[in-house]
C-alpha cells in the first residue's frame, strides 16, 4: 500500500509537468495553423500563470473542503479536460479560454501535493517528487515532437497527452481508499465530544489567533526566495539559448542541446538529491545548490570553447536541482504545521509570479542592452537566492515566538 501511495503522489506531479512545457514545443506549428502572431504564445502563458496564482491562494480552502486526495484527482480531471479543449480549439481565442481551467488545475495540484509531502514525508521524497515533475516536463515536448515528426497534427499530440492525464486521474480516483488514514484537510480531525461544544465560537476564536501571513517571521523572505528561484530556473532555460546563439555564435540546434542539458541535469540532480538529503540538511543543500549556480553563471559570461558551455549549463542545472525541493520541504519546519498550507499556497503563487515578472524583464533588458547581460542576471539571481535563504533563517531564529516553536515539526519527518 505504501508503494502505491507514493506512486499516486509521484504521478500527480508527473502529470503536472506534462502541459507546463508543451506549448513551447507545439507553438511553431500551432501559430500558422491558428493564424496567431508569434508573441501570442506569451499571452497564453500569462493567462495560465495568473489562473495558477489565483488557485494557489485558494488551495487551503479547497483542501479543507475536499481533502488532498479528492482535490488532486478532481483537479487532474480538470487539467485533462482543458487539454482536450486545446486539441479541439478552432481559434486562438478558444486557447485563451481553456488556459484558465488549465492554470487553476496546475496551481491547486502543485500546492496541495507539495504541502502534503512537506508535512508527512521526508526530504528525499520531496526531491524525488520534483524529479517526477521535471520528468513530465521533459516528456511533454518529447511526445509532441514525436507526434509532429510522424506527420500528425499538433492537435493529436494534445489529445494523446490529455488521454494520459485522464488515465492518471482515473487511477487516482480508483485508489482513493489507499488514502484512508493518510488524507489531509489542513486541520486536525476533532472528536464528536469536542465537536458537540460551541463549535462556531471555537472556530471564531481560532481564526482570531491566526496572525496575518506576512507577520509570521521569515515568510516575506520565503516568498521572495520562491519568486527569485522560478525566475532563475525558468529564466536560464528560456534565455540561455538566445545568449549562446546571438553572443557565442552557437547554431540554434547546438543551443537547444545546451538547454536540454540544463533541464536534464535539473531532473537528474533532483533524483540524486533524494539520497543526499538523508545525509545533509535542507539548509546546506540550498547553499550548495546556490554555490553551483553562482559559479556556473560566472563561467557562462566568460569566453570559453563551445563544448564547455554544455558543462556550465549542466552545472547550473545541478545547482537548481536541490534548491526548490529543499525550500518547499522546509515550509512546515520553518512556519509550523498549522500555517503550512496557507504559507505553501502563497509561496507557490509567489513562485509563479516570479516566473511571470522576472523572465520577461530579463528579455526586455537584454533586447535593449544586449544578450551579454543574461549570464549576469543568472549570477545576480543566484546570489540573491543564497542571501534570501540565509535571511529567512536569521529572521526565524531572531523573531520566532515561543508558541510557534512548539508547533514546528521535526526536521526528519517519517519516510
């Protein structure tokens, strides 16, 4: 049963990665088919991201109502339905419409499953969970390129992937009994005797005791950390190929291979990080990861033989690998179990907001000053990640009230 339960969690994040990178691979053939301008893909991405941010903020209420198990299954069904909508869209406007439920489903699954694993499983499983997300993110474009390479329409690719997601969602629905005794609704289950009292008054009292989110020590720094990390990871993957082509004289094919090396090393690094997390704390892993990114970004700015840039981007990918799983797994440790779902939702919203805001800013400035600025953006973001992580730890150590100390979970939750 334990193995099946872990498989459910891994499949949930794997299916989340599938559509996240699909649009970029399909857009070159979608654009002429739909008669849309080149930059229209960016508008779709913004719509998905805005819907994702909204759903991240609402996940706490959804989980309280349905529990993590039903929330995950239902939102995966929504994602699969949205992708069927993509495959049948007669025009660009319909893509924008179906981008809304896709984003809503993405944020809910991401926040609910990440918080569940942070609360109940070890750092090893958190890292492997993110590894499965990266695997799905790599599998989506690979499957789409295979479909297009066989002479099929992009709509066929979206349809196949939607059917895969339906299969995963149905599997999770059929295995809901496996969650018995494991489900999470964001608050302890009270006995009938406790519930027989003045339930309304108790809830009102508990609500009054909940501090505003940004007044919890370290939360502001944690939100900025997530935003900056998504800007770092997705900004590197998005803009490094342009830097290599336009400033280092790479061919587009060679630059694409270098970007692939980056994403593959994020995935492989997260798998390896699952083993390292049993030996090293999350704080140390964040420092090591940020160090790899800083060194890699500095080397990326240097004039070197072409073959070394593959290694450099692989180094940055390995550096990115442990940072986000470690930050997410630290959430209940840093901020306590009772606030973890609330903080997790806002953290994930901040992460997606960082992607929406930072990545376009890098491109905007690079287009006006020059693509040679791209490695220095990666360098600055890497240093900022390290600074923010240390600031969060300092802030918590200095300002944590005694009542929150009692609520903090162990740094070694059960495997």
